[in-house]
């Protein structure tokens, strides 16, 4: 198997010897891999043995004069306590493919760590349970965002959400600590951890893809406790966990006069037959509406207040 090696390379780099390292003020970690099999598309630096790890972004780079049997990765977003390993694709899943695990003992660029440990991270003015951990925004690909700019942009999205009565009600429902981190990878996404960067999304994006809609979508996952019992029905794809996050956000979006999203695959438009007849949407998706009502009745009761817009929840 492969093993991770320090950069600069020691003279006996082919021997496993790296167990921990720190990151300098650049905030970026260089890690070498000896014994990698296959190309970058089938290998990455990760922190755990699963397919999706959104803390880190790793890219192979070229260092002139380095040995041909070592691949060097630049890893962004690492924090103290991350345990790095080489991950290799096995079919559709990822598995650890390095003999050693490298513990990150310190990242000199992460000035927010101590605030986090002390419970003093900057907090959202709309709900003090929500706080911001800006480290990683200046390591984003392809365009870095200064940490203060990222934080102000998140607060701006909350201003938009909370100017809407449904958005405000949902934000106020959050009653456990939620820390928002930047999304730093080169492709656009967000997740319910919550990792999100408004800079990845357009204000006039279609069907649920405006930055405030993306943020609200992820917060609904938080409110649901990442419930994953939904079904794909009648050609609508919800990936087990995205029925309520899509359709509650649709009610919010409709209150703003924006177009509505069909499901969780891409950002496709809700078909006209379902937009014009929300009862049809309810009838076809009734088992999913029942699950949402059973699992998160407070959210459904709040949604039912809004009757002047597209809203199949009123039939629950």
C-alpha cells in the first residue's frame, strides 16, 4: 500500500515515517504520496473512509526535481485534529489506501480555532444558536474570498431569508448550536454540516439556486436532523433526504415570486402541471408529505399558514 510522506522529502522517503504535521501561515498543507496507484481521479487526500468529505480540497501539484514515484498534493481546509490519509476509489466508493494516518497538530492560519473552543465565534444576529467559522474561505478554489467578506455575505443571506415571514420562522426554530463553515471545493455545492459559500451561487439563479435558497435548504436539513426516509415517486428524485428541504424552500421561494425547483436532481423547474395544481403534487407525493408531517410537525404547521401561494402542505 501507499504511504504519506513529508515535503520536503527525507532521504529515505520510501519508508513510512510521517505520523503528524502542522500547517504554516499559508493555510495550505503539502503532503506527498509514495506508492500511489492510478491517476488523481481515483485518488485523493481525505480524513475518513467515506465517499464524501467536504472539509478538504486536495489537488495534485508539480514540484520540479521531486522523485517520479511521489505524487504531491496541496490540501486546503485542514484544521487541527484532522487525520489525513490517501483515499482510493473502489467502484463507486472510496477506501483508505495509505498505511499511515497523519494527524494535523496545528494550522497557523486558523485564527478562529481558539474562538471556537471558547464558544466565542461570531454569531448570527437573527439566531444566536448559529455561528460562523470563516477559516477556509481564503483557501477556496478557484477564487479565494477574504474571511470577513465571506462572513458578511453569510449574514446578508440571513437578512434576505429573515425578511420573509416563513424564512424568519424557520431560522428561529433552530434550537441547537449550528456552525457554518465555508465551502472551499472547486465545484459548487453545500451540505447540511453546514458548509456553504454564497459566492458559489447567483442571486438570479434558477429554481431554488439563489444563495439564500441554498442556505435555507441546508438549514431545513438541520431542523429535520438529516432525516432520510423519503421516497422517489412519479419521476421526482429526492435522494431519501431532500423532500422537505426542496418543497419547504419552494413555498418560501414562491412567497418571493421566484420559480420553483422540481426535486433534488440539478435545478430543474417544477413542471407546470404540478405548479398549477399543488393538489396533484400532494396526491402523488402523499407518502412523503405524511412522513414530513410525522417527523417534523412544527415545520409543517408553520408551512400551512401560507395559503396564497403554491403550497401542497395545506392538504396535510
